[in-house]
C-alpha cells in the first residue's frame, strides 16, 4: 500500500538512513533538504508523499532519541530549531553514542542558535535544556581550540561554572526561572541595593561561589574515576 508506515527491520533501516543524513549535515536538515538527500536528488513532487515522508522522518528521529537515551552505539540525539520561513524547522544531530558514551557532534555557532531558539520552550524540560546547554559549551570549546580563540574559550569555561538558582520564591516574583549567579554578582555591586539587603546578597553569593568551586572539584574526581573504570590513563 502506498505511503504505508514502515515497520520492523524496514523501519530500523530507514531510521539508520536518517541518522546517516543527519550526521552528514551537522547544520541541520529541513523537509526539502531531507527529501532531496533521501531520494538522491530526485525527491517526490506530490504533497501527500512529501508530507508522509516527513512524518516518517520524525518517527525515525524519535526512535533515534530513544536509542540514544538507552546508550545504544551509533544513535543520535536530535533537536529542531526554527528556520526563517513560516513552519520551517531544521533538525540536527546534537550528540551521538560512541563506545557507550555520549559524544557532542553539533558545531558552533549553530549550537548557540539552537540554545537561543529553544531556551524559552525548554526551561521546564530540565534534561533537554541542560543537554543543549552543555552541547553548546562543548561546541564552543572545540571551535576555540581549533581557531585559537581565547575569548570564546573563556566564555565557554565561564558558562560551565554558571549556576541558575531555581528557587520558587525567586521565580514567583517574575513568574520566571529565578536568577543566575551573575545576577547575584551584579546585585552585590549595585549602589541601588540597601546596605542590609546587600549584606544578605553577598552572603548568598559567597555560598554559591563556594558551591561552584566544590562542584568543579567533585566533577574532576568523578571524571577521573570514570576514566579509571574505562581503563584510560
């Protein structure tokens, strides 16, 4: 039957082909680009088939995401960002599982575009938001190392240490996510903040900066233990 959803091994083969196309195009693919790639330069022209294949693409993308979460080698974690045209979305590989571990494959600056595009939508989807945040940082570091861009490296390292204070009492003020460590630093230096309140801000800032240092130390310890378990020097 024409345009019948794929099942079983046929669907898995299709999903693997989607993974190949996404891997080969790290800047993302929209509907037109995917169909052009999948049909080797001769995509279908009728709207029904094109829309069907795009829905199959999204099913394959969801399957890849599930396999990624199960740490299955070769599968991708895929996200979408808005294109410039109405209703246009670009899907792109953010990370893949290699030797049982996630590897960041998205490139900077498209990583930044994805983060900015999705920040508002994902503030309540903690894991997704954190994954994209980390992917953007790692993409920045790769670009900084490849180009010798020390400013970009400092920016990435600073973002690694950033803390977002998800306190409901703070969030209730503006019905938002609270504040960041940088917000506290600004308040601590502001002449507009009353002296008694500023002392409280500085104590809070000191506590969070100490926490940042301890998190960095703990992260180094966990990384070392992980490398030892994998038999790496």
